[in-house]
């Protein structure tokens, strides 16, 4: 007794069993499967050379560009992290002001010292 359903094309589920019954096999011409490579030397006109030096040079250039971009992103994130810490420190200092005149004095002090870029 067989308890598995046959596999159908386009079914998206892989099941064991033939796609067609024994008497329903479609007639096809003898063509090799698409995934099977042709034997070496079958087409002598299709021979080409591989330039390893050129491939290696392109790979090195791509790697250098990727590493440069990655280091740039790392630098931007590190700078943003430092700026966030600096801004948090400045905001905490300004929040300790007792009144408006004290706040203005603290803001002038930070501006004179060059700590506050944007507030």
C-alpha cells in the first residue's frame, strides 16, 4: 500500500513518486539534462583563456573599495557615538541650572569653551 502522493510540477512541495503514471510518460527527444556539462573537448572553438592577473587585480580593487567604505562607515558611527556622549554631558550640565540666568551663564561658558556646536 502506497501512502505518498506523487510529485507534480509547480507543486512547491517535494514528494516521493513519479510525476507521471507508467502509461502516461511523455515522448521526448533524447536531449541531455540542462545541469549535465558537456565533455571536455566537445567544442574546440569555445576554448578561451583565463587571465588570472586581471581577475586578481579586479578582486583586489573591489576588496579595497569595500574595506574603504566599511572603514568610512565605522568612522561615522564612532564619531556619532562620541558626539552623542558629548551632547548628553552638555545637556546634563545645562539641566542642573537653578534659574534662567544660571542657564544662560552655563550656555555662554560652554560656547566660550567650544563644547557646544548645536543646541
